[in-house]
């Protein structure tokens, strides 16, 4: 069923919403895009780059941080303009197709990242930055379709379902890579004990590098239903007029923020702790690779466990949100993140909280070392806290923002989550490069979470 819209005070008011097939097809965008974050930025390709493409893990973490920061800066500079276009121009699908193409091209080029070849580092980081910009902006325009798909009282359920579906897609993509494609160079076998599919060479780390093309192909396949079955609005305004209208709306909203102290303080807190959370997820796998020498199978298994913990954490956080309120859930999540991160910084391959333990046995069972298991538990705590932190933040915004302009404030909420997203990776990269220490770079995130928590205490619901 097509969407019928009318005009009221310059905004679209959907009168009839599309059928279930259109909504399910839209949800599959999260399934299509999630492997980029799971396979490329967190658990497979980023640690591989730091361990085997870069000269050493510390410089690899620094280089990856600089590339992430460059992409984040571009996203921050352009997101207000593109958000305005998404809100005022009407059309979403052409923009999703254009930026999705950047994701596919950049991801597929990551196949060129051969181990031990310094000449591939600059083009590889450029491909990563291009793909990152593509996936983030495709997501912006995809999110802008939400109000046209379901009534206002079901948008939260739609968002949560998409988020959960993305988690499951990420888990399955990890299982696919670990079970059938990426093998240990020592044994030549995958996690399932199989010879890698398609004759992928473990010594050349082709199982790690294939995650790039796999991400691109996965996106094309699973985003296609959205283009076929989810309706889009026809163009309403020329691009120039749409940009002008959207920017004027943002300017008005920003001008009113000083009068709404709690809301402004919350948006600042969200900006800071979201930057810390994004940086923590981006560098967690790289840090584990440098600290324990984990390879693809260990990091990928770690990723699966974190995703499962995140799913349960998000479910429990929703229950606690209804019982205790979103501010308490956010504060509790930040405390868990602070404690887990501080403990991780005191875990090394032969020590836990200054207590010496036996180091992992080379060629031993998966996560055989006591320090590895401690890192695994702490990582699952981080995964379990990350989901409710983000979900409760959306709920708190709904309680604080003016009801008649909730869409504008959700746009501002998204902007504050992106506008400084380059700072965390940039500082981690700079500190790691200056100190040649991964721990020093990661310790910076304590400041992000502590500052966000301190600001949150000044917010009144």
C-alpha cells in the first residue's frame, strides 16, 4: 500500500502507511549494513590491518585511528546539509543508492590489503574512509524513511527491531567468515575445522581480506528488497531549496537550546559518551590483537560473544528503562563501561589486576589463558552495556524534547552523535603514535565516559 501524505505547517503527515512487506524490507537495511561494522571496523579486518599490514600493532592502531578520524570529520561536516536534504527534499532512495555504492566500492577494494606490503597502506586507508562515509550517509537517509513507514507510536518498535535484526546479521556474517572462509595460518583450518572455501590461502590471509568483498556483496543482496518494496516519496523541492529550508530549521532549533538547559546538557553528554563508545568498539579488536596476539578466529569468536551479550543487554535495558527511567539506565551503563574499561587496562597476557598468571599456551585451546578469559568477560560487559546506553538515550530525548518538534530534535540528536565522532579515533591515534603504547591510547576513553556521566548528573527529567 502506498503512502498518502498531505502538507501541514511545512511537514508531511502520512495518512496511510505501507504494508508489512515494505516495513520488513526496510528493516533489512540494518541486516545489509551491519557486516561492515562487524567484519571491517571491529572484529576482522581492522585487527588484521594492525597486526599484519601495518609495521606493528601500535602504528597500525594509530594509522587506523587517523583514517577513522578523517572519515568522521567529513561525516560531521556534511551531515547537517545531508540531514536537511533528507528532511526537506522527499527522495531517499537515490541517496541511499549513491552512498551505498561508495560502501560497496570501498569495501571491495580492501581485498588488495596484502600482508607485509607497505605500499598498500595509503590506498587501503582511503578505501576504508570512502566506505565509512558511504555506509554512514546511506544510514542517514535510510533512517529518514522511518516516519513514513509506521505510525508515531510504533517508531520505537520499528527502530528496535531493525537494531536487533542488524545484530543477528552481524553474528551470522561472523559465523560465515570464521566457519567457512578464514583459517588459521598454522593449521590451515577454519573454526569449524574445514578447509577454507574457494581455495582461500590462510598464509596470505585471504580469509581476512575477503571480508571486504563479502561485505559489499552482502549489502547489495540484502538492501535490494528495500529498493523494490519500500515506497519512497517523490521529489518535493529542488535540492538547493531543500538545503536552505533544512538549515534554517536547524539554526532555529540551535538558537532555542540555551533556554532548555537540561536538553542542551544531555545532548552534550550524549555527544561525548557516544564518541567514547564508538571509539571503544572500533579499537577493541585491535587492542586485543596487539595485547594477546589474537588472530581472526579468536577475535571473530570474541565478536560473536559480544554481539550476543549486546542483544541480551539491550533487552534487559529496555525492561529497566520502564522500571527505573532512562537516566538511571544511562548512568548505570556508563558506570559499567568505566569499570570494565579500567579493568581491561590492567589486564595483560600474563597478568590480571597486577596479579601474575600463566600466559596463553602457544597453539593451545581457544581462550586458554586466564588473562584472555578475563578480557572476554570484561568485553561482554562492555557489549551488554553498549546496547541499553544507546537505546535509553533515545528514550530520554523523547522525555526532554518538545513534543511538537520531536523530529527536529531527533535530527539534532543524530547530529550530536556524529559531529565529534572523529575526535576519539584521532586522539587515540595521536596518543598511541606518540607513546607507542596501545594502553595509553585506550586509557583516553576513561575521560570520555567519566565526562559524559558527570554531565548526565546535571540533566533533569
